[in-house]
């Protein structure tokens, strides 16, 4: 598209785009923009919303045609069945235990490492960052076989630790980046003053840095929890937890929807999906600003 | 025909903050006009409205007789030099200058010629392959200027281009800018809060405060015939001394002092009993010993500048500033000095409206 | 601060636990894969596994599936991510809510949402068929998960839905890092909206696009969760990516070393992609 605009100094061939600032065009643009936005929101929320709707139908309605978009009678039977199912509750418990442990330990390690990386220039810093890169770049499948072997040798199969160890490890990259970024914003003068005042390095960490870090710690914790290696993780959980009672909830639901598709009605499966995703959604809604801020800062690095 | 004209431009920001109110401006062809004012006075807003980067709420903008009020910036045929230069970081210097020409559809050869021409003019010919982040502040500024000049626009708009430079560089660039725009003989609208810059660079100054135009005129007009107290106080370093005086029996009286009102001011003071008197520091004559019709003052501080000195004098609890030559300082032995006003250079302002009488 | 020996010791101490964990759980497996692929039951067998690999039809088919999957889903994610980021960059009423919604898919468990998609794509009771029928885009319900091409479409849709937010967030960060003055300057230089996008937005977004491209491609090469749930690799292996075949090999056929061989192949493939991307897109001068 060649745009040979008029040459300057001489008379301007007046632009035909005089309407550019007209209110009519502006109004139309606004409307179509908002329509687009609404469409985008629907696209993103629809699958989840459909699960919610289906979970509130009772068994007959789920399998009736034509499809009803609004359940004629809201039924909580699916939820009641689920909650009274000890196996499902066990899945939930496992997930909670493992996710919380992961979050806690990862946060701990990430803070210590982040602090070290941001403050001190160490000889092994580059190598450490290289390890972090490996841990976040490659897909899980690459680690699967040897890790399974390792867990089997350590007799950790079916034990929560088998999952917590890899979860913490693979959550480290993002967590360390968030914490490092945060620590770099704390002016060095504060610590230098503390050193002059005679504080030991450990005391500096616990009495000064830690209280200051609360917001960053919170953001980091949330990012770990909703990340791909805590509540949501699937592959390792499927592979390392073979006994039914050790399973986590994503695997549980997937198995329920697979093999026993004809035994468990879909309204119950939908209910299970909703229950599993609800805590995450609540987290995201409450902490959305923090999350996006944290990820954005990480991305800028 | 004026090259640029603003008619009754009004702009209100969110929360009813007035940016500009009924702002008028005329800039003639090849004139160098500075919009001068304190921070937040609306000077940058005015410039951006001329450029089309902001849209006025009321009023019209004319460039070369054409109403451009509803035309976007890309079609107004202007050049804008930003305070932070806004150089494209991902392009080298050549590209930065060339991109505007490319968009307008010039041939490769024409672009090359223009860029080299303008690079020579601004002495940046050896920087053409460098990227902005490797350049110093002064160099970046030249590139920004080169970019503007290469386009040969109808109007040059400069938004505080010297603010980000250190003091020495700023002085040098000021002189260079003056020479530069003289050579190019373009129409320039310049924005700054630095009155020294404005006085030295411009043909005319438009003084603006709180969104309103206070006075438009040549530098001499604003300096010697300020419309009101604000204008008088804004121009001049150190600023003009002002204080209230009463008129009694043909004398100006302030505190224990009084002096006869010179004849030329008589028409102005009909029916007035109180007014504000202004006298510039350079118009105060300072004596080491009492002179006829002089007043005594106590020296508060002496600020030694290069080549001259500022005396802060305490006269009856009013602080007056006077400017004297450096050598004078060495002959000061006592704490008191005697001053006399240059009676040709008095400024009389209405006490309530603060307008010049 | 002087780098005292104490500081070094203290720092090392802080990093040590993470170091050990990373070494054990991240580095060691990669090396172990290498060893495993050259052995069988602890006996060195040379490159036998690799020869088998190149003759393995099922592997070739899974490789093809994986590459096709990447080729379609990744550009789609980048494109949509860019569009969404551009939209979210504007200031508008309810922007916070829209941002949260757009971000949501990434926060939800892939496997669980895959179950949701399974229900949506159900041929009898699925809402996807229902909507298409009502809009009269199709005349009869389609067996989305039952036919190879349709199933492929489904897994791509599920992946794009889940992963685009990641790209959106990165690109949004990128957009926000561009100083608005550059847009003003290029406007004054004569650029219209399209030119502003081409001359300022795209070049300055390049590093962010590159990061998104690299991460998304490599993750797409290893896709597992959603496909395992949605199609299990079927029908007839038409949607089986490498990772699913590896899983089968290891957990069904218990051929550990052969699984490692496939993984090494995947690994090298990933590295090649990273290398190519950085070479061609990393530090190139802006062309015009």
C-alpha cells in the first residue's frame, strides 16, 4: 500500500478523512468493541459455565433431548452424592494436602534462593539459573521415566512425597523469578544499615526482609497453587499414584469420566469438575490483580 | 497570513481540571514563538492540541489557513520534538530520521539525500548507524531535531526539548537552536517554563497561566510593558520587586520612606490612593553612602554570581533584591546601604486587579 | 558490598536445598534418560533402540501428530493472544472482570477441563453439536471424538482455549512496556493505525513474542493431559502425540529404555526448535 502523501510547504490536498473524529463513527466503534469483548468473555467462560449448569440438573434431565440450557429444577443431588462419596473426599484431601505442602515448601525455597540471587553474586549463580531454565522449559514427559524409576527406588510410590518433590522443583522457576524480582526492589541500603548496626545475616533475613515481603510472598503462593504443578497437575499424579486412595482429584475425575462412563452419570461428573475448579476460581477472582501483576513482572524478565 | 492560529481553545480534563480556557494564539510565518508558563499552566496541552495529539473540547486550530481541528496528527504536516525525544529504540539513527519520509512515500535516493543533509546540519553524520540507547543525551536531542527537520514540516513544535540536559549542555544547545532555526527559517512554536530560554530564543512570547493566555507579545513588550503583575513577576531574573505604596500629596509612601512621584506617572494615578509598585533589581541604584533622596537598607545576604551579585536588602521588613556588579561587593564595609530607584523604570499596578496602569 | 567469603557461604547455604532438588529432579532425569536409552535391563546395547525407533510406524505417526498439533495450535495461540492483549490494553469499563475471565482457563486443571470438553463434544448430549444444529451449520450431530479429523479439531480447540491466556499475559506485559510517546511520535511522522502497529508495536513486541513462541512450542511438543482425557490417542491413534505413546510404552508395555529413547528424541527436537527460533528471530536487525 503506497502512501504518497502530499508534500509539505505547498498546498495540502485536504484529507478525505475529515470524518475521523465524527461522533457517529465513534459510537459505532464503541458498540462493536463492546460486542467483541462480550463475545470473548463468553468464549472463555462458557465451558466452565456449562459444567455448572449441567451439575445442577438431575439424572433424567442430563440425558434428555432436546438440550435444556436452564435446568427446570435445580437439583443438588449430584453434589450430595459426591460429598457422601468417601473416595471422592479422599481425592480432595490428597489434593489439598499435596498442594498446600508444595506451596509451602516451594515458597520457602524460592524465597531463600531469590534472596541469594538478588543480593549476592555467587559463582554458581549462572549454573543455578541454567537449572531453573531446564526445569521450566521442557515438558513433563521428558522427566517422567527416570522420575518414576527414582520414586520406585526410594519406595515413594503412592506416597504424597513422590508428588511434592517434583511439584516443588518444577514450581521453583516461576517462584524464584517472582521473589528475585521483588527482592531487587528492596534498596540495598536497608541491609547495609543493618549490617553496620551489627545484625547477623540470618537476623536480617528474618527480622527485616521477611516482614517486608508479605505481599510478594502472597502473590508467589497463589501463583504456585494455581500453577501447573500443584492442584492442577495430572501426569505425575497419574503415574506415581497407582493406589486409588492416594490419587489426586484431577486424576480421579479423569478416570471416572473414562472407564466408568456408563456407571457415573454426567451430572455427577460435572459436579465433580465444578467442585475441583471452584477453589481455583475463587482464588483467581480474589487475587486477580496480584496474579496478573506477578506474571507480568516475571514476563518482563 | 498567520501560519498557525488557535481560536478560543478550551480543554477540560477528567474531574473538571481546566487545561485551557479560551486560549488564543497567532503565530506568523517563520516566527519563533514560545509558550511560556509555570508547571501545569497548560502550555504542553496547547502544543499537543496544535499537533493533534490531544483533542480540544472547544475552539479551532488553523495551520496555514486550513482548519485542522478535526484532522489527525499524521495529516497535519507538522514536526514534534518531545521532551524525552521519543526516538525509536529498535531503529538506528538513519532509520529514525528516515521513517517519516518513508511513510510519506519518498524514493530511496531522495530519503538518503535528505537524511545526509540534515545529519550534516546537526553534526551527527557519524552516528547514523548507531542505536539510540548508545547515544548521549545531547546526541539524542540532535537526532530528534534531525528527524523533525528532515520532514520539512509547516510548523516545528518543541516541547521543553532542553529540560533533560545538564546545565552546561543546555546553554550550548540554546545557542545552537537559535542558530539552527535561523538557518532553516521555519515557523517554530516552543514550550518551556524557563523564562531565560524563552527570552533568548523567541521572537514572541505567549505567557500562559492556569490555562489562560496572560499576554502575547515580543520579549521586550512583555518585559517592559507587562499587562499585569503575573507577567512582570514571571520574566526577569531575579524577579521584579513589588510592594504596596500609598499616594499622599504627590508622593509615593511606603513605610517611613517617600519620594516624589515623577511627572510622567501623573496621568496614571488619577483617583488612586493605593497601588502596587514594581521595580526591577537592575533598576535599583545602590550607594555606599547616603545620597539625596535615597533610603537606607540593611544587607540581609549577598549572593555572588558570575559577573554580578544579588543583594538581598532588608528595608523596613520588606526584602528587596538589587543587582550590582561583582566589584561593588568588595567595597562594602558596613551593614547598611542606600538605595534609590531609577524613576524612569517604575511599574505601577492596580492594587486590586494587578493590571498595569 | 565487598564479596566476603562469609557472604559466599551464606548465599550458597540459601541456595543449597533448591540446588539439590533441581539437580535431583530436573537435571538427573535428563541424564538418566540418555543412559537408559542406550541400555536394556542394565546391559549396554548401543543404538539398537534408536534404530528400532526409526522403524517404528506408530512412532512416526505420533511424531506427525505432534508436529501437526504444534503447527496449528501454536500460531493460533500467538495470534489470538495478540488480539486479546491488544483489546485488554484499551481502557474500558469492566476491564478488570474481562481480564480475569480471559486469564481463567490457564488457572484451571487441564485434565478436569478436558473432561468438560469431553462432555461438550459428546455426540448425543453435547452442547457443541446442539449449538451447531440450532444455528443450522450442520444438519446432523457429528461424532466429534469419534472421527480422526474431528477429534484432532477437538484437541486443538481444548489446547488453544487453555493456553492462549499464557500468551495474552506475556504480550500484555510487552504492550505495556512500550512508551506511549513512541506512538505519538510515529503519528506525527505520518503513520496511520496499521502503520503504527507494523512499525512500533510488532518490532517492540518481538522479544515477548519470541518467549511466548518458544515456551508454547516446547510445551505443545509434550502435550499429554488434555489428549489423554479427551481421546486417549484415538480414534485409532489419530490423535496420539509422542507423550502418549511414551506413557503407553512405559506403563503398559513396561519398556522403560525404549520410552527413554523416545524421550531423548523429543528432547533433541525441542532443542532444535529453540535453536531455530533464536537464530531466526532473536537478534535480527529490523528490516523494512
